[in-house]
């Protein structure tokens, strides 16, 4: 089993709205900034050049951090309303490009979003022997 | 085997409290299946089944020395699973949830503007 170099991550969610609706939110900078706000993020700003080869940039601002965390990438595929693919880089990817692909599947008028995140840098996937003991502890507590 | 199903095995393996306890024991060093069975209030057969699940996930390696089956922890799949997966799985789950909430809020009729009929 040599899966350490490339381990895709898949996250799914069914959203009770039509595909066009869900798809368009990803390419609209105002709405992108509105939902791309994980945990402690106070606010986010987004710039989008919604065409294949065009770039996006999302900056997530944390309450005590004036610079913010930048995430950026390039659109690889825009196939409304079925599929969207873009590169993704940030400090969490060691500033190396990774790939996010989102499939929007029609589920009787609702949309199943299947998000796949691949090609994360080998440095993050392989090393970090410490990481596993942390998860063991975390798992044991949970 | 698809790669994400390997990770499913890892997540499936650590979802069970007995298997987490086995992993935690193995952190301290190699042990035998028999010695493990002595530490848990389940049968040797039960322990053996848990060990098999851990082996399938690549978290435990077994070597046979005479009559003893020695078990060694292999943390690598956990490292891969924990580091960026933990980060980005959580990240995207939160983002998709926020996306859904935003879209539902947008499509809901504005409550304040409810007009009285008549």
C-alpha cells in the first residue's frame, strides 16, 4: 500500500437547492467571501476571475491577525452546473498548489456536492511522525 | 483499492474504543496478541478480530516468532490521515455547511416583510 504520496480527501454534502444555485456561489466573490469563513475567521475577502486559467484569491482575516491567511489558485475547469476544478494553495499546503475538484450532482432537484482535494504536498502527507500520536490521544479521548 | 477506501479503513479502525486502546498500548512498545488479550475483558478471538481490522488499515504489523504473534504499531497511515486530512476535512466540512446555510438564508422569504392580508 503506497498511498502516502497522494491521498485524496473527499467530503460530501447534500444541499436542498438546485445545482445552478449551489454552483454559482463558488464563482461569486461576494458569496464566496461569505461562506469561506472557517472557525475563528472574523471576515474574508475574495477576488475571482471566473474563467479557465483565471485566478482567485481569498483572504481570511482572524481577529488578532492583521495580515490574514491567503488562499489562492487558478481555475482548471468550469462546467456549469456540473463540475468545478481549481488549484488551491495556502500556508497549509506549504504554499504549493494542490487540486480541488467539486462535482455537483442532481439529486431530485437537490444537489449533492462531492468535493475532492488531492495532490497535497508530500511534505505534509508523509512526515510529521508526531502527528499520529496527537491523533491517538485525541481519538482516545473522543 | 481506491485510495480513499484505505483512509476509510484508518478512520474505521480508530473509531472503535477497544482498537484505540490497543493502539495506545502499542505506542509503548511491541506486544503479543496473547498479552493483549490478557489486558482486555474480551476473548482472544475478539482481540484477534480487532487486530485484523488494525492490520487491514495498515496501522499494525504482525510477525510470527515461534508460537507468538508479535504486533508492532505502524503510525504512518495515521500521520497521513491526521495531518492534512484533519485540517482540510474539517475545513471543507465547515465550508460546505456554511455554503448550505448561506444559500438557504438567501432563498428563504424575508420574514420581516410579511404582509397582512386584507
